[in-house]
C-alpha cells in the first residue's frame, strides 16, 4: 500500500514501513536508482538501528530527478539484511 508524502527536500523524507522509521538523511543508502525519464527513485536503505528496506518513491509531478520531489507516494518492504545486500549488489551491477 502506497503512502503519500510532502517534503521540501528529498533528504527530509521519513519513510514509515510497518512500525519502523527510515529517515532518508540518517540512513545508509545501499543502492539508489533515479529513473531518467519518469519521476521514480528506487532505494535500498539501512536504518541507524539496523533495519533494511527496499522502497519505490514516486513523485506526483512529471519531472524526473529526486531534486524535483515535493509531493508523491512511496511503497516499501522491510527485508532481511542478506536479501537487501544481494539486491543492492545486483542493482549496482547494471
């Protein structure tokens, strides 16, 4: 289920998945892929407390690039460390 957001900066985004909070600026970014044509960003994050997540963040505006994100929605999953690290390595290989 997607969750709506509004922000002044992508760095200020706080993603809530289940009962776990992932503040983008506090997380270790294991993988980040910005779509060149569409306003989507795929993320693999590690929170300061050791939780791992995969997220798709989509802007409601038409411009690609996370600098243009001011409102939109995200959907994510909390995953095991091994799964996220493997997926991040795979994403970086492309």
